[in-house]
């Protein structure tokens, strides 16, 4: 088995060069992957894994308090800009229920009091304390607000901040601890898949960044709940390190839209709110207050945005995305790629293994193997995703396809040359069927010579000298060609290899180059059919050459089974595929004994034993032949036992 595999893997210099080119092509694919060429395709697969997985775990760290349609109906006379007292009461109730932190995913850039004063509805001196409860809630230090970034005409970051009244209410005017950046990171297809702890700000010269918001909403809520030092360059959350900076981190979504637990804000505004089970469940949770009502614009595509079977895209609210960011940081479930070294090894290993497999398999099986490997790679990618590991996905099918097509190209070129070589050597000796067997065989015949057991058949025409004397040269060639045409048809039909023509004689070998296990049976079957053809040929000779006084046309056939050296033998300028050795000589001697014993076909004991009793024999004798010290047992072949004819 290993020897057979070794022959399949043996490469010529030209083949090795072409295989090296395949490896180079794979290296180019890997370099393209390292440069990010497959990132968009990987995102398609990773989104598919999200949709297939559905809900991945039960979120336990973040809860959404949503302004939904029922809440809006309860306060339908109040425009949202005047909802600060309601927000304050909901935040206070959540804190009284034991919430760790509260985040407000709404931006109140102007206070109702300021708006009323600007429009002359009352004077600041006698303005009611409409926002008092909201400012008190901000002053507690447990309510995180948001601001948004805008871009100035010069290309610098600017900020749309909450009303100055609310900024002034923050403890110690510490914007970094109490004000977050509300924006979400999106990819080229507008889908949100990642976040940054501290987005990189592009500030105008002279602007002091230490007085500006630093963190996104989700990260700031998680850090404040963990009581982390916000000035550190990195933090340990849920046993995993996370660093400040603009490096994006994958969001480990708990599931599709609707997975994060929701509580209607009307429950927190109810008189008995603290007695309600859903409100009591807020203990130790991070609460994000956001909107989920018809017409709200804060909806974003995520990995769940498209359906496997079409349909409306499943968008996710910005508040729920922020809650998923909190869960990512607080749960310890982090979608992350393999270390660079393992990543490269993974990309290279499977295609290189593919080259090995594709080289030893036939193209159809190689294609099946490639398809199977691609399926396995996708399954591995999905299983890794279920364990929070992102494997490079799109590059593997391309690399395997490159490996398969490269090997196929090399093999087709190699096989074409091998087909041409085998055809040029054996087309004169064997039938088309045997030629196809040779070409399709896993092992090409050993052209340098190999010792193996074969069956050799010799046949010549009786009284050929007398016949040739009574015919002219053209007639001799005519009858020989006609005779050999019929004899060769029989030989080739039985898978015999025509070794050579020696005047009126023919030498045939069975069992080489194709190693038929029943080569002896094929040989005696061919011998019997040759005898029948010779009998029929007598009529042709009589009709073609009447009144010439020709002797009756007969042939003698000798068959022997034994070891011989078979191969392409000769010089560099001229060689032929033949068999040599004592067995060949003995077969020739046996044929020569047919006339002396008065038989058409003689076979040796070795051939008789090789056909396991299938041969029907007649006359037998032990004779001495030239080159042999011991007598040789010979048997007249009459027919085949069990033969239908």
C-alpha cells in the first residue's frame, strides 16, 4: 500500500515545478487574506452563522426600559422633549430597585425650562422647576447621558451635547464619567457588528481632550458598573482584558432582535412599580432607557438583518445594540479571531492537505474530496463560532478550489503525456480495451523490466516453406496479412499482448503489461479460437489459391506458464516491449513439438495446473527439450471444460 502511494506521489521535475506553482498560488491567496481581501466575504458567512444559531445565551447583565406604544399612549399629551420628569422618575425607580447603573439613550439638547423661557411663556425669575427631578437624577451620578459627534467644515469632530442645565448637574462637571458617545460603528454595508471602547477623536488644534467625553455608552456603563478606574489604559472585565483605544471589538450578540429583556417604561412609572416582579428583577442590572415605538429612527442592520429565505430585514434598536455591548463586556463571551500564527496555519494546512489528497485521487474523487473539505471547513467555522471563535471562512473554499484546479491542471498535463507514452509503446501490441485499462490503471507498467509470472503462446504455420514456394511474394504477403488479421483479432479479444511476428510465427504474452490473474485461462481460450480460425482459413486458402497444389493449411500452438522478465528492452534508439527468459524459450520449444506429437495445441503442466482443471486434454507425454535437463510434461489441449461452445 505504501509502495503504491509512493508511486502516486513520485513527481518528475516538471511536475514538481507545477505543484510548486500551486503552492505559490495558495501563498498568494493567504497574502490576499492577510491584506483583508476576504473580510467582506467572511462577514457574509459570519452573519449566516448568527442567523443559524439564533438565540445564543440568556443575557443577565443588561435590561432595556423601553418607551413603547403603551407608554406613549399613557402620556400622549406630552411631547417627548418634555419627558424629562418621566425619565427622571423611571431612572429613580430603577435605582431604588437596585439597578447598578442607568443609561439614557436619548439626547435632550435643550431643556423644557429653557425652551419655555426663550418663547416668553414665563420669565426665568418665576420659572417653575419643571426639570428639577431630572437634574437631581443626573446629580446622583448614576444616570449616564449621551452626546453625538458631528463633523465641522474643517473636518474636525464637534459635539452635540445635552442642555447646559443638565451638564451643570453632573457631579464635579465630570463629563468623562457621566457623558458617553452615542454613535455606533458600522461596516461598509451599514451593519453594526463591532464597537470601540474609546473612539478616536479628531479634534481641532488647541482643544483639550481631557474635558470631553471619552467612552461609548455601552462601555462606559460596563466600566462604571464594575467600578473601574476610567483613566486606566486598560481594564479587566469578566476575567478578560480590554484596552482603551480605537481598536474595534466584535459584539457578541446574545441573539436576534428581541433577545435582551425588555420592560415597558410604564411599569416603572406605575404607583406600585417597586412591587412589580419585572421591576424587582432590575437588581444589579445595567438599565438602558431607550425608545422602541413606531416611527423611531434609531434602528440598525446587524448580522441578523437578512433572512435565510428572504422577507423583511430584522433591524435592531440602538439601545439593544448598546445592551449587547454591555453583555459582551460583562459576560466574558468575546467573539475573537485565532492568534495570528494559528490563523495562518489554519489557512495553509487544509489546502496543503488538499494538494496531497487531490494528487493521489482521480479528478472526480478529487472534486468530491474538495467539496467535502469545503463542507468540513464551513462546519468547523460554524462550530468555532458557537464557541466564540471567528475562523477565516471565505478564504478556505477559494484556497481548496485553487489547490484542486492546480493539481487537476498538472495531472491532466501529466496524464496526457503518460497516455501518449503508453499509446506509442503498446498500441501495436494490445487491443483498444487493454490500452484503456493500461491508461486508466493506477500503476503504469514498469518499463525498465520486471520479473513476473505470465503465460506465453507461440504459434506458426505448418509447411510454410512449401506454401511460400508455390506462391509469389505478393501472394505470400497477402495470405499472411489476412491470416494474422484474424489471429490477432482473437488474441486481442482475450487481452493478449502481441509480442512479435517472426516470419510466419507469432509470439503472444498474457498477463503483461496488464496483470490479468486468469492469464493462463485467457491463453488457452485464445489458442482454441486460433485453431478454429485456422480451420476456417483453409476454405479461404482453397478459394483464393485453387489448383496450386498447396498443402492443407494448419498451425501449431505451444503454451507455457512461468516467470519471465517483461519490459521495454533494447537500445536508446530502438527498443520494444517484450518478454525474455527460460519460460519464453520453453514455450517456443513446446510449439515446435506439436508437429512431432501430431497435435494442434500443446500446453505445459504449469499451464494445466494454472487453469485449475478447466482444460480438457488428450495425448500427453514427457519429452526432452533443448536447454532443459529434466523432461517436460506436455498435454494436448482439446477444449475447455464447462465451455458453452
